[in-house]
């Protein structure tokens, strides 16, 4: 499913989708469902978001570049 969304959305829309889901699952984990499942989902969306910003090897501080 994530591959379909990546193919159909613009890069900006896809990034917003990922970020929105990270925020959604972080805000809801203590209130709905199973907290560990919501945190796992947030982590997965964050992992996909992180892939969009690989580390810049020239950055001495190890920070991601845009």
C-alpha cells in the first residue's frame, strides 16, 4: 500500500502523509487501542520518512540534510 501512495502522490504530499501519520499515532497512543501498537506504527512511518532524507556524508555533525 505504501508503494501505491508513493507512486500516486507528489513528493510533498507523500512526505506530508508520512509526517501526519507519525503525529497521529504519537498523539493517540495513550488514549486508543494498544499503546505499543500505535508506537510501532509511528516508528514505521518515521522510518519511511527518514528514508526520504539520507545522511549527508559531508556533514561532520551527522545531521540529515535537505
